[in-house]
């Protein structure tokens, strides 16, 4: 199994998930910190939210889990929410900053 190709596939599916308050996908927003794939094709995603009080605190991680597990070769997905380091708009991609008028 090519872990890099699978990671890219996971990134592409995560890019279909949008923050409900910001018209940019959560990957470009910089909310995804890590994607780990073990030898049994279990996926661990470490992510954050724009704030601890984010209204999508339950729905976004659940959507990441569901969409990651929808990839045929993935056995399971576990999503861990962390707030260290705290998210800031410096974590956004150039594309997201442009889309939101930060550039």
C-alpha cells in the first residue's frame, strides 16, 4: 500500500468538508494537523477547530471520520481534537487567505 497516495486521497476527501461559518474547506483553513496511517490502514487524524466554542465542534470531526472511512481501503478512522497549538489564521493556506481577503 502506498501511504503517500492514500494520504493524498484522504486530503482530497477532507477538502470537501467546509467550515459552516467560513466558505473555505477545513484543510485549507489549516484545521488538519496530522494524518497518520498505520500498517493495518487505520487512519488517525489530528485536527483542531477555529475555537473551542466552534458550533461545528461535533459535526466536523464526525464528518472527517465518516468521509475518511468511506475510502475503500481504510479500515477505521479516529479523529482527535486538539487545541495546542491553538488555531490562528496564520495556519491557513495562501488560497484560503486570498479567498477570505487576508491578502
